[in-house]
C-alpha cells in the first residue's frame, strides 16, 4: 500500500509542476524522465551518439498534459494513472499523435500482464511509456529518453555509487528472445536492501499489440554523475537542498539496426519498474523447472533402466552357464 499512497501523492503534486512529470519517490530516492531526444541515425546502428548524430531535445515543460484525475483508476490489487499530452503540437506530433506514460502501483508481488512481463513487488511501480505518431524530423529518426535519478543515499566504503548492471538469464519464458535485463541500484540497495532500484529489459515494441513480431531493441547508456541543480523540479519539495544529495543521469534509446526507423510504424512503447529494496531476482517458473527436470531426468532414467536390464541379463546368463556346466559333469 505504501507504493500506492506515494503514487497518488506524487500525481497530485505533479499537477502543479509540468517538469516533474514521471517522478517516482523510492524511500530517500527519486527518479524521473526529464527530456525526450530525437536523433538522426544516419548509419542505421540503432545507437544514440550525440557527438555524431544530428539531434535535438524535446522538453516535457513545452508539452501540455491532460488532467490526470480523468485517467486515475484504482482496485484492490493496483492503482494506475496515465499522463498524456492533451493537445497536438505540430512541431512534435502528427495528427492524433501523443506522448504518454502510465504509472501503476501494485499491492502484491507478481508480473505485469503485458510484454515484457516485468516482475513487480508491493514496494514497486511500473512505468509504461508510449510514443504514438511522433513527428519525424529526419529520414532516420529515432527517439531516446533521458532519465534523472536523485538520491540522498551516500556511497559506503568499498561500495560503488549508483550503478547500472547487466544481468543475464538462461530463461526467456516471460520475454521470448530476451535473455538479459538491466538493473540500476543505489549503494544501500546492494548492501542491505534499503535503497532503491530500477529494472528493465532491452526491448521495446512498435505496435500497441505487444508481440514478438512487433519488438525491437532498446539500448542503455552508462551513468553520468552530475551536480546540476533542478530548481524547476519538485525534487526539492521532497528532499530540500542538501550537500548529501546526488544526481545521476542515463539515457535509453529505442530501435535497432534494420528495423526501418521510427517512421516505419510511428509507434514505440517501453517499460521500466521502479522500486524500493532489492530488485526481484529472475526465477525459473514451475513449468520450466518441470520441463528441465523431464528433459534431464528422462534420459537418466532410461539409462538406469537399460543398465539394470543389462545387469539382470548378465546375471541370468551367468546362472544359465553354471547350470549347463553342472548338467554336463
């Protein structure tokens, strides 16, 4: 329930601060998406490189947002709210285009019911971002999001500050074809489980129907540590000015080489989970465990039965030879 209360509180405050769109408090941490970047992927690599790619930022402050009271829904299991642009700006959107994201807080552990089926806990929320009918200013247009992560979690001795780790998995049951996920953690999250984290998978979707056929890659870039102040944000309203506060930034871009760029579908969606404590580990489901057990156990069982049959046959043959020898003498 704590996650639900925090989500509701943040959405109420966010109505008074356009630049705070996307903020999610996690204990003594907060993360929010600040800017959307459009860049020209002239070499069709699917990678963001501002030094070589022509690009420009799109500030959320320049967008007008719908009243979130009309999009908030709550049930016994979850509470969600959608942030969506309210008017079409021809500089950013095609007719009927929009930029939106939905935040959902859960009351119990589980997995989201849409791809990539990210795991969530009662202390986490999921953010689903949708770029629908955005205006492409280049023939090779792709988009990227800049995330800021604010924390008063001081790095402990021999423990790195906020870091992003790539974790591999042998199981792609929940996200077919994807065997990796990224996890951002604070020092306290890694040392004693009291910090904050984000986790996501390197995949985005190019159709509102999230399927494997409509999937593409997302790319994650390294943490950049910064002390740049954000006087326009509601971060200070939560934490106030402090020398112990730190701010980090990282980017996530959408698309992969040969996928036709954003122009092919004019649609991209991506998800990330934000929580408190330790990121939930990737676990094998009971079905996968059974399949592995049968796959490994069946050959071993057949080998054991075959070996036992061979031993019985050998003993029986030996006994027959002894009886035959006795009868001849």
